[in-house]
C-alpha cells in the first residue's frame, strides 16, 4: 500500500517527513509529471516519491496527465523538471505524431532511468477473443493526444494482420478512462500494462480479463509489429493481472515508465536523483508489482527511447554497469537525434520557400494540415 499521498485537485504533493534524513545534495523540491491516476506510472512515481520523502528530506509534487503533450509540456515550460513518461519520449525526439506540429519539433530529451516493462492488448474475457486476429470488428480503445498508447495499439493489431480500419475504434480523453469503459462494456480491448491497478480491476470485474499472446516464433507477425514500432520485443510474462508464473503469456516488452528530462538539466541534479533512487530502492521495491524493476542494474541500461542523460551515465559508470555496448548505443542515438534536428530545420526552410511561392500566386497554405505531411515526406526522403 502506498503511504502518505495527499490528493489535491489534479496533483499529488508528497510532503516532508519529520524523520527524514537530510540529503544535502538532492534538490529540496521537485515537480514530476506522470500518467494519470490509476496507471502504473503514477503509482510508481508516487512510490519513489514517498521513498525519497521518507529517506531524504525532499518535497515532490506529482502532476498527472492523460495525454503525451500534457506530460511533456510542463517540462518544456519549466513548470516540471522530470516526467515519468512512456513512448512519447521517442515520438518527441523524432518529431512524430503530435510532436510534428510546427510548435514542437525534435525535443532534446534525455532519459534518467527507465525500467523494463511489459505491455499488450488487454481483452475482456467475455468478448470471445483468443488471438489478436479475433479482434476484427471488435471495439478497441484509443486515447486522444496520446501517440504512445495509440501507436503501440496499432502495432499490436498489426501482429494479427489488422489495422484501425478492421476494428471499431473508440477514442477516450485519457488513458485511465478506458478502464471503467471496458468494465461497462463500451469497449472490448485496450492497450495496458499488466501491473496497473485499472487492469486488476478489470480482472475482478464480471467481464474478466484475457491476454492474447504474441508468439516470438511468428516472424511475419513480428515484422508487421516492427514496421510500426521498433522498440517492442517479445517477453514471456507471468507477473500481473490475469497472468501467473505457472501460465505465463508472451507479451510485448519495452521501457515504461522512463524518468525523463531535458538535456540542459544539470548533470549534478540528475546524478543526485539517480543516486537517491538507488539508495532508497529497498524502501519502494515492493510498492507495486513492477517496482522491483527499478534496480539500477536494469533501469540504467540501453536501449531507451532517447539518449541517456550525462548525469545518469556518470552514476552508471561509477556503479560499473555501463558497458562499451551501452556507450556505442548512446553515441549512435545522439547522432540520430542531432540529424533529426538538422532535418527539421532544413525541412522548415524548404517549406517556407514553398509557402512564399504559393503566397505570391495567391494560394494560401494551411500550415497545420500541410506541414506534418511535408515533414514526414522530407524526413523519409532524407533519412
């Protein structure tokens, strides 16, 4: 059970503990963002925040949001320093989906830590679905403004040879809203993390819970998955709602949540945060079914959805867990990010020339609709 969490409006404040040991190097106050209430990311951010409260004298405010933009925007504006994020990190660094908007572009994000995670399509047991392909014509949940959830859902449907056109897509305003909707019979399947409380509620509901498997031997199906998301891979999981060690299921592995910040965040601040999380690991490791995955030997390893922050790399090297392979991945990922930023600038310059030419001909360009298409084509051609 998570302790000492006071809910105030749309945020959580983890206050000072009278018995907390003073940590002179860890920031006294921090603001974090996370997925919304009921998500495993929110629960784990709260667990880690409580551990830092109990063992280090610090104060953490957690601001939950049901959308990718809602979790990253506070980092961009400086209202929050860290986010417990999902694959929106990858999309933001690549300027994809919502982040292809002219007001965004490639974000210079860095990962602090990111635990291994498992994901899949949670299906109502009464829906008559045994394989992903059985979801044809079924109601599948998607989230407005959340490319992390939506693209993984697309990839999971692709495993069964399906696209959004083959299912009844139902959009929701937040990730957590899909839980009650599924229990109420409004949808039959939704993307989910087995350790989240909303999925456990589904398991206990009258509809029940079922996880269709992603067989690692089905190479054709996995090729379809990786054509959409190259950060997912098969993982045999027996931990979480609807799963057991006796009857594990092949689901999809990735990183979630990933503690994320911008590159300009102080190396010392990040180093001290990673150190504090490592030192308090024994306090929070049993808080949720996924909390034990935050051990630095697991959560400070590559690959991730963005380059790892220098402060985290410094700590990993001190602990002797940073390898030549990790450094090679880091170097390549930094090169990729810099190339994407350069391509963005080049594409904007080319797009503006087209706008000027069309304006001289009396043709108005709708930037919001035409720029994302132009950017994607320019990126594909020049990558």
